[in-house]
């Protein structure tokens, strides 16, 4: 009996050590997942772990990197800042300048859209924005007339689906590509506002710039995304 009583604290200590080790490993996995997917939807496999370790993760990122982490029940956003603003190797896979323009136009349309939107309507509104003189002057053009251009829009939509900005309710993107973008071949999405608001990881929002003071060149705009900003009191 005495031997059994002596072994009980040892067993409890080992269980406690195992649980602590499992928690540390889970926290490391959550941290790595955030680094790989800074804008994380609730559907992400590691999101439950991110929520469980939210406070420890916030403290780690603030201490080690100076980055802010926001975690809520409907998603997480790690506001990373690149060490080298000229590094072009960390973009979205398969994206080049034209596709990034479409991505930004789609986000701008969604910002002003109803809680639900169809793929066809999204494409039409992106076309309207793409016709802006400033874009046309730089040779940018977008229509839904060809399968290749409809495919470009679908690629952007699937990126937004992966980020949790859009959630598919019904329909099929592939049919939209193959059937000339007609209304019969369409998809319906829910727009997730919180995820959409987290797409732009900027220290300072574009609306905070006074008229005539906003950065003009690409280099100025890149630096304005990461530079510290103290608002006027």
C-alpha cells in the first residue's frame, strides 16, 4: 500500500509533464500555421488550437516580432510586416501584377456589396471598376468575353474562398468559365466582412490620409503599409 501511494505522485507528475509537452507542441503548430496563413478562417485545421493558445501567441508575436495578432471566434489575423519591402518572393502562388489588380478590384467590390453576391455580378462590377481611366491609361483591360478572362476571375474567387472572405452557398465556378459567363452557370457566395477587413494588413488605413498627402509612387505606398503611424490627437 505504501509503495502504491508513493508511485501515485510520480504518475501524476508524468501525466502533467506529458500534458504540458503536448500543449507546447500544439502552440508551436498554431504559431507555424499563422505564419503560413496570416488570415485564417474558422475552417482552418489549426484554428481551434489558435483560439486555445490565443493569449500566449499574442504575447510571443508582440515580444519576438512586434506583430499584432487578432483572434475572434470567426477567424484570426496576424498583421505581419515584411523585413524587406522589395522582396517579391512571398506573394500568392500563381499571382502576377494583373492578377493582383483583379484581386484588389474584387475586394473593393465586395466592400460595397450586399451580404451575398453572385459570381456573375461580381464579374460585372469588377469590369466596371476595371474601366477606370487610371487603369485604362496603364493598359489594363478586363472583360468576361473570353474563357481565359473568366478563369482569371475564378482564380481570384478561389483565393478569396481559401482566405475565408467568401463562402460558397451554391453553384459552380467551372460552369461559369465554360458557359460564357451566362446567368445559368453561376455561383452564390456569402461575404464574410471580418475576413474581408483583414485582407489589407496595413498599419495605416488608406482613409486616414488627408487629400493631397497620400503616397503617390509604388515605393511610397509600400513603405506606408508598414511605417509606424501616430494619429493626431
